[in-house]
């Protein structure tokens, strides 16, 4: 009995010892999971290259396993690229549960070369980037003022403003033609593109006249655009590359939060081939105290081939050279039809067994079939697809202009949510969607040069698929579509939904389907408030369209334009204008079934 009691007491003591010891070690391990970059030689404000120290801290944190945090102090870190061809400051490969965190607006990463990318996350899981600012010094673009224009010669003389890089810098000449070599014409009184002017000018070459004055030669075929250019106009010329400030590739359940981006040589954020990335509280905006006319040289958030759509919320986008948000996947061109159930396609968008696919004829704008790729075999540069059921009438070819294409519905960003963001004062569209099963809610789109919200495939570029099942509600779109080629087209609108064929024309078939637009406000639309083309099933409920005293709407336009669309229902359309705008809903062709329209009201503003 006595021996048994002693044994139990000794056992309890040993348990207590091991519990206390284990708890102490676990706590120590938890504390040890914070990796201060200063401990690896990255000291803010000392003028040295902080990138090696930050990279060393990231490497140590990666080795520590999930839960590790790389911590940056307040201050300015000047950073450069890691060695190698990638020109990436901070490559992060295979990280699990790793967080890189600063102190909010007090932590700045200043990139010292306009060709560098900043963070590249590849194959990471539960990775987090948060609470810091990124800028470039020098910026990846230059700007100045038009001195003179020679339209016959296809040239203009351009004087660079102080504080911006010279066109003699090698990164300008190293950009590829044509999409890396172009610029934009700006308004004289506001940080936005010039109204009515083309929104890009491709450049062939340039030569120094004297000092900071340069003669620019536009590319062949661009000469006619010079009619919009006048002496005194501001002009921005970019060193545009394929890089991004933050690039997530093949990541799972990751987050970028409370990050401010003032410049980028390409995209602000690139999301490619991921399974759920959340973008929250990101700000892409002009740096305070500067006269910069541009932030990033390309999109705000560029989303390609994602298997689960991104969540983008509570963000601010301004000053970019392209779309705020672009969600899509590229086509896999059909090279060979082995049988009605077996296709060989050029490999572009990644595919897996069981992926759901669209087979689309972009020449006519025709849906050839929607099936499952039951088996996907990767071969040299191609996929061999075994389909769940036979598909007839498939046309192979050499590229997207003469062949039917496969779009991967399982890897196009479907399931996205875009909510409570602000988009303003940038080139091209606010939100561009080529996916489905999505929500666009509570956003404000203010004076972007393209259209506000575009729901459409774009086979000419080419990007797709044809979109489906999207809800757009409680958004405000105002003053958009003022650059040439947007609001002036027959389908220019504050909000556009359609199926398209090659040549940016409405498709023959009504392939896009099932959209809901409710409680949106469109102020000063460029043409129509809504354009609905080549689709089936669209409900417009309690939307409001407000026209200024001198509206931009063309005589052939209307608050709602419907073309080759079926199943359109308009319930409650509230129009504000000085005079009645009639008809409220206009059909562009006689073959379009008449929509169900009720509850149209008009009043003066």
C-alpha cells in the first residue's frame, strides 16, 4: 500500500515535470517563431541593401515550419533582386504557414531597380503578406509634356519632367515590343487619361534631342492617334515588364492584407493557378507629395487559371495602366480531333482529370459543347483529353483565330467575390470578368477610362471562358468610358454583359447566361447604363441611372440596350434626367425577344 502510494506520487511528479518541461519548450518555440529581420542584418534607414538580410530571415522562418513570422521594423528598407535570372527580391517557395509582416504604413520597401519583382510565392500554403508599403526609386515609368507633334512623320517631341528617369536608362529599351513599349496621354487638370483620346500609343523608338527633350517615333499603324495629341498635353511612357509586386503561383489559402503599392513595373498583384487567395485592404494609389500620373504599369489584381476564385475586398485601386481586376483563363487551342471523345490541345491553361471545360468556336461565337475532361494526359506541349461524352463539329487549327478552343471552367477563377472596393482614375476597365459563380457587391467605380464592369469573354486577345451565373448588386459606377473606343461603341455601357466572338463583336449564340443586376447606381453613363448582348437570362432589379445636364449618351443609345438576348427581365428601372429618356429599353435587332419590363420611373435630378 505504502509502496503503491509512493509509486503513484513519483509518477505524478514525473508527469508534472514532463508537462511543465514540454510546456516551457513549446512556449519557447512559439517565441522563437518570430524572426526579426534586424537579427539577419536588415536595418531600416541605413542606406544599405536590406534584401539579403530579409531573404535570410525568410529562409530561417521557412525552416521553422508553420506559424513562423518574419517581422520588419518601422523604417525604410532599400531592396534589390536575388541573384539569378528571375529578378525577384524575395522568392518564397513551398512555404507553409509563413507570415511576412511590417508595421503598417511605417514600414516601406523601396525597390532600387524598375525591373525587379518583389515577392514571388510559389507552391505556398497559408502564406500571409501584410502591413507594409512598396515603392520604386526610380519609378518604372517616366513622364513629361508634349512640346510638338509631327503627324505626317509619326513623331512627337517630349520633354521629361524633373525627378523622372531618362529614356536613356537601359530598362526602357529592354522592354519587349509592342506590349512593353507604350505610353498614355493625360488630362491637363486631373490625374486621368485625356477624354476622347486613344488610351495607348505604341512606340517604335526614341532619340535624344537635347537634355531632357526626346523625339518619340510611334509604331507603324499608330500615326493616326497623334491627331488627339496637342502641345502641352502630359504624357507617360512606361518601362513595362511582366513582373509584379506580389505574385502568388500555385498557392493555397493565402492572404495579402493591408499592403500599399505606389508603383510596379507590371502588375501590382498576380494570382496564377491558386486555390483561394484573399486580397484585403490593399491600396494601390499615388504616392502623397508627388506629381506622378501613374501607379502600376499594368493591372491591379490579375487573376489567371485560379481553381478557386479570389476574394478581393476593402481595397483601393487608382492610377493603374490597365484593369483594376481581371479574372480569366487562356485557351487551350484544339490541334487535333482524334475522335468525338478524344482531343489533342495545345497546353496553356493547366488541366487535371475531371475538369469541366467549354469548347468554343470564337469565329462564329458558338458554344460547341460543355463537357468533362475525364482523363487528361500530358504530352510534349499538349494535353490529350478523353471527354465524358462525344462532341460533334469540333474544328482543329493552328491558333485561336482558326481553331475551336478549350476553356477550363475548373481553373478560370470561378467562385470569386469582389466587394466593398473603390476603383478610380485609371486606364481601362474597373472589373473585367471571364468566369462564373461570382459576386460583385458594394463597389464604387469612379472615372475609369474604360467601362465600369465588363462581364464577357475576349477571344480576340484571347481570354475566356464565356461567363455565367454572376450577381452584381449595390455598386456605384460613375463617369466611366471616356477614352476613345469604349463608350463610343454600340455596346459601350457602365455595366456590360455579353458573349463575344473574334473581332470584339457580339457572338452569334446566346452563350453567356444567368446574371442578376440589382440596386446598382450608374451616373453619367458613356452610352447605355446596361448593355446585354448574346446572353440568356438576365434580371435587372431596382437599378438607378442618372444623367447629367449635358449627357454623353448618343441618340442611338438608351438606359438599357439589349441585343440578341433572351430571358431579360427589367423590374424597377429608375431614371433621373432633365428630360425623359425614351425608350428606357432599346432592342438593337428585330430577332431579340422583347424583354419583360415593369416599374420604369423617371424624375428630374
